[in-house]
C-alpha cells in the first residue's frame, strides 16, 4: 500500500491540495552545494565516458578505508537498491529462500518474488524491542535457505540491532553456511555507534550494501556500493557489465566529495534528525502512542492498540498528511510509519494532525 | 576477448606506452556543452530527489513523439544496456531461448547466459551482405523460442537491414508469436534513413531499445529507453522500482536538452563519421581488405582470407593500436573490428599501422 498512498498523495497535490509528505524516506534538505559543484566540475572535465564496472578506483579505495577492507572488496552500484538486487539475484537466481526479519523494507520481498526465490518472514515485535529471536531464526532455516537479510539500523523502526543478537545471527549463519546481507544504509548517520556485519570478519561470505542517498542527501543521484569478498565483488562487476555498465563517473566524483566532507555533513544530518525525533517522541507520547525511541534518522513506527493502520492512513491523507501504513512492512496493522523528512514546520503540523486524528 | 584486449591496452597505457584506441565504441568527442549545462542547472534547481521509475513524463512525451507512440509506451532506463537486460530478463527469466543473428554485440549472449536462457546463433556472412536467411531463421525457431534480437544498424558491421528482410523477420515472429527486440541504438545517426521495427505496428509485442550514448556523445551518462506496448512498459517499470529506482532527473534533463538540439548534433556526428568511414574504406581497400561499406557511424568490420584475427589483434596492440578481434562477435576468425572513435589524426595513423601489419 506504500506506493498507492504515494500515488494518491501525488494526485491530491496535482489537484491543488497541500499534502504534508511524511510517507517517504526522501529528505527535505537539498544535496550539499559542494557535491553539486564537484559533479559539474567532473562533467566539464570530460568525465562523461564509459568507465569501469567496478567503479572508480579512488572512490573504492576511500570506501575500503572507511570499512577497513581493500579496494578489491568494494564495487560501486547505482544506489543501494542495485546492491541488494544484484546480491540477491546472484545468490538465488537458481532458487532458494531468504529469511527476512520484519518489519522490513518492502523491496526485499518484491526482489525475492521477481527472481523466483521464496521469502521466509521472521516477525519481531515492538513489545520485545524488535529483537530477533535466535531460536526462531535457526528453526526457520532449511536446506534451501541461502540468505538472511538484515536492515541495521532498521526501516521502519529506526532501531539498531544489539551486539549480542547480531553476533548470534552471524554465528548461526556461519554454522549453517548461509550468507548474511546487511543493508546498512542508515548506519553512518545512526545516533550512536553501531556495529557492522564486517566487525565479525571481512574475509567471510557476509555482504554489506550501503549507499550515499541517506548520508549525503543524494537520494536521486543513485549511487551506492557493496562490500564483500573479492570473488563476490567480481561476480557483481560481471553483472554490472551487462546491465548498466557503470555509475556515471561525475556522480562518483560527487560521492567522493561527499566522503571528504563526511564528518561535517553527517553531523548536521544527525543533529537535525535527533531534534526531529525528540519532537515526534514528545508529541506521540503525550497522545498515548507506543513506540521505541529511534536510534537513527528518518522514521518512527508508532502503534496504538486496536488501530486499523490502513484506514487511519487513508483518513489522515484526507486531512492533508501522508504517512505509510504498518502493513507495508509486514504484519503490523496497528502501526504506521512517519518519515521525519519534511521541513520542520510541516513535521510539527503533521504530528499535530496525526495526534488530532486519533483523539 | 574484447574485454581482455581493452584491459591489456589500459595496462600498456599505464606503463607509459601510447595506444591508439580503436577498440571501443566510445566517441572521442565530448558531450556537447549545452547538455552539460542543462544537467548542472537541473542539479542546482534541486532535481536530485527520488523520482518516477517510468522516467520523467516530459522526456517520455518527447521520445514518444519521435517514435510516433504515446508516453505510456516509453520507459527511461540507465543506458540501452538496461533496456536490453530488463527486456530479456522479463521475457526469459523462466527459461526459453533467443535467436541472435551474428555478428552480434557480446552483451546479448552474456545476458542470455546470466538469466539462464539459451542462445541460438544465426550466422550471417559478409559475402552475402550480412543478410539474415529467413528460411534458416524460421527453421531455428522451436517451441521454447521467446525472442529474436536484432541490432539494426549492426555492431560490428555498421550494416542497416534491408526493408524486405526486416519485414520478413517481423512476419515470421508474428506467425510464431515471438517477440522481436530491436536494438536501434545506432539508428538515429545512420547515414541513410533506416526502418524501425515500429514501422511494422506500434501496438504489437515487438520492442525497441535505444539510448542517448551514441547520438549525443553521452556514453558515460547511462541513459536509454524502451518503446513497447503499455503492459510491457509497466512490467519494466516494476523491475526498475526494485533495481535502480530511477535515472537521475538531472540526467534526464540533460537528455531532454540533447533531443532539443537533436538535428544539429546528429548531423555533426553523421558528417564526422561519414568522413572517417570514407578514409577507412580508402585505406583498407588499397591494402586488399574486404568489407561492406558502413551504413552508420562507428565501426568497420574488415576481413582478410586466412587471417588469424586474434593473433593479428595482439600483434597490432604491440604496434600501439587496439582493435577488437572478430571472434568477439561470433564465428569470425578472419575479421576484426575497427572503431572510428578516436581523434582524426589517430585514426589515420591507426589505419596506416593496420595496413602495414598485414603487408
């Protein structure tokens, strides 16, 4: 229903109605001007030709440095979506199943279906802090299980996985010889230091997907990357060669500029979203919503007992506020997701309308 | 061996050796400055957000107008490669085979293997003007055949298919209920007006892939498109949603600017390449090479009886000229491909060295 809500919101806007858009993870801030200028300079310098399907060596080296690996462990992709699709395609194009803890990002399940694999959903609950039950995970694994997908920090809960659970998942995966794909696209802007799957060994079969969209407000630029063992990176590169060939070099140069300014940009984003998360927490608590405190930017995933999240979302849209129903992320009818990605005053008004709507 | 030669050429260059690069279809000219400026203006205007997986409506409308279809028949892709991959993936991910006339662009066969389908190659020969034998084509079709891929004008021969053969292929495809995927990426810059698969009905199952790379010297920008019936366009868009999401809007704006300047840019490119093709013809004829006159820019595919094209290519690389061996395009050991995509003086020197090498 995520895409339906978005289209309905767009339609209402085209009819002249003002809609406060708290339904997508596309930040209201613009891409930092230094990044735009870097892209322009690269274009003017003629960096507009075919290039390596691995990505530019300079950018791969810089990313490798950040993650404590070698450049040969990094491949550049058109967004973290392609990082995820290509990883799943290469691992499961001949069948198999993937375990996906929920709530989950809708695309994981859609990709699974598209490549003809099966999803096995593992439900986590707000009441137990969105914790993955390790026994339940192990019981779900069968001989056809090829992969476990983690989204850490998580969309829609903004929860960071605790170290012990993450360690437990890696142990189970190693024992059963299953790949963990860890989507860490919100990792660099988490409010607290979060562990990465790489902290459990970079020479393993486990894979990170990541992107520049969230950290550098570069959503529409479509640039991300995979960190994995060299053999897998080579496989992805071969797939890149026959699909999109390369991310435009001028976009890679823009991303490089982002990494140079990383500390400053990421700190600004974190500060901004922490403030927004605090505001949301205050207003939602006062109205009796239950939720876990966000550990990372962008989303809150509140619950109200007995709420029909889909109906609520549609009613709210009539009041001029778009959010995403919990059912878009799995079996979460009593939840809905608020994206704190609109201008501050709109977020404030949006939150007030959300609270009014449940009175 | 296409990619090996390229890597060897890059390696020799990195060792300080001057290599004349006639091995890739990446033009020496830079992207026209108006196109660069259009991208920059769009970036500065904040067109850096997530956008439609169909592509921008304005661009789709403009492309639709060029091809005499509706915007709903057009989807924007990251290069014509993705247009081809996505079409083949959606048509054959559950198996089947595809008929590919040779000489062919290597990627067709690599994509086929990657998605687990089968290629059936249909050889054409220089001596019969690279004509597809319609009876042979019909005989090759079996119950598992899902698609015929045409590359018109062709890479590596730069030959345009004659109307009668094209019509014959469409008739056979219609009779057998098979999709024709027509890769027309060199179509807009062919030296003479060429027929498109769309000239045989735009409401059919047949599909065009096309791109901006060759027509607008935008190889590294990665933007192309598919023209097909609405149902297929919707399927591709769903695949786009879970793979790369959208081509950056500022790149779509750049492509839009290209289309506005189409006539002028395409005429310049045609004039330049016709001149280069004439030079190549003169020199190659004088040295006794056999080849068909190019109908479109970029490539000549000469033959010499008894030539070992792979050995010749490697020897030539030692003399400082990179070309592509005929075996990269199918069973063409006596051929090699020259890309006329280097600066004029390098093309002249390169051709001289090619002629010397066969003395």
